């Protein structure tokens, strides 16, 4: 995959998260402050969690050594109706 910033070739890999599974939320939820940031709606989970190991593996993460950035193309693992 080519880097969208510098157009150099990126290294394919994945993310390993120890503990809680990562997720995506809309910007207005992401920018909440204070106590309001504890409760989020429309959370979209990514990755597959292995409870026994306490890890979540997220494939399709690409690293650009030139820009020092990670770009991902992630599948949603839950379906939340809006």
C-alpha cells in the first residue's frame, strides 16, 4: 500500500491491543469533556478479542517509516443500528 501522505511504500502489519478492544466513535462523541466523556453512543468496535490472552488483534494496519504514521483499513466487528 502507498502512503497517502508521502506516496512511499508502507509496511503491512496489524495492531495488538492489551486489555480493552479499540473502537471508533463520531467526532462529537470523541470531543466530549468532563463526565460526559464516560458515556459514548454509536461506538463501532474493531478487531477480535482473545479473552484468555487479554489481547485484541486488529489486522490491516500499514506503517510508513518515512512519515512515522500508521494507516488502517479496519472491519467493524459489531453492528449498532443508528
